[in-house]
C-alpha cells in the first residue's frame, strides 16, 4: 500500500515535470538557452525519503540539500541554520575590519 505522502509526492513530481517540459518547449521555440549548471532541485520536506529525479533538456537536474536564492540560504528542512552561520561569519569579518578605527575596547 502506497502512503498518502508518497502518492501526493508522485503527483507533485509529475506536475512539476510537466511544467518543466512546457518551459523546455517554450525556450526552444524562442531560442533561449537555460544555464543548466546553475539549476538545482531542492525538495523542502522533513522526511528522509528518496525523491524522484527531474529532467530538463534530457539531462538530470541535480538535487541539493541547500540553495541560495536572492542572498538567502534555504535548506531542505527550511531552517535558517546555514543562513545564520554565514551571516555571523560575514559580520565577524566586518567587525574585525573596523577594529583599527574602534579599538578592541
């Protein structure tokens, strides 16, 4: 017996693949080229199940655990741990750059 989650996942993947195929036809018609090296596929879920592959221009869209979009880092569990870590590192570097003006105290 297939779980409700797996059934809904299969429906979502089928709908997504149908839309990717439509985009592929549209880009081919208008002679646009999509940079496939910058494309990734992240499924946002708390479950640890395997997600079926997605295809664009007959090549697999690689799956990733995290993705950066408009400066924000999203992981598959939608927590902000990686974003907060990277932001703290960035702010610590900026604070060190200001030490010569402010001094350590």
